[in-house]
C-alpha cells in the first residue's frame, strides 16, 4: 500500500476557514492547496469536505455519497465574487489518457460518475465545479522526480 501525507492543517487565518474542526489533508497536494487558500488575499472563505453529493456508482449501480475536497469563495481579477467546488486528484485518476494501471482506469470511471453529479449539484446552485491535478498545482515547475535540465556551456571559440 502506498504511503501518503495525512494530518490536520491548522489555518493561519482561521476567520477564512469555514468549519468546526481543523481540516484533514490526505495528500501533500491537498496540504499545499489548503495553505494556498489560507494565505491568498483574494480567497474570502474556504471549507474542506463540507458537502455530500449523491451519485450512482457505475460498477455497483448503488447510490453512494461523494464528498468533494474543497469549497472556495474568492474574488477574481475583475472584482467579481465566485464560489467553486474543487477536487484535487492526480491526472492518472482523472483521464483515460493518463491512467497507468487497471486500478487507475477503474478510478477514472468511478470519478467521472462522481464528477458528473458534482457538476450538476454545483450548476443547480450557481457555482462551479473544478478538478485540479498536478498540472495546475505545480504549474511552471519541473516534473517531480526529474532534475531540471541545465544546458552545458559551449566551449569558447579560439580567437585567431
């Protein structure tokens, strides 16, 4: 079984966090996102795992509950206020193209059902639903587990 980060996040700006208890992160990506929400000046309020959305599990046909990772209220660059429901998920569990294993492919199918229900739930409330993966969290950074490529200096030409 893979190890992952799991702990409580203690908000530095508790007035922005909506919840009775300190939120729990279940990955380093969620911890990074919590820190972002806590510190970004345009984020007015945020909550972690605060809603349950029913969906039909595609493999069992049974009704189950999906709990998205975050709900965030923010002001955009134009001064307009928005609310978004956000899920943090690796690309390997988000798209068929990125799925690397049979388990990932099953996760993609189940997640698609969850996200379809979440998108409808959000739309009915006039808010947005968004899935964020490593491409958004680590935008502009070199891929993990790879060292950045540093070009070699060219040999100086001899002057004749």
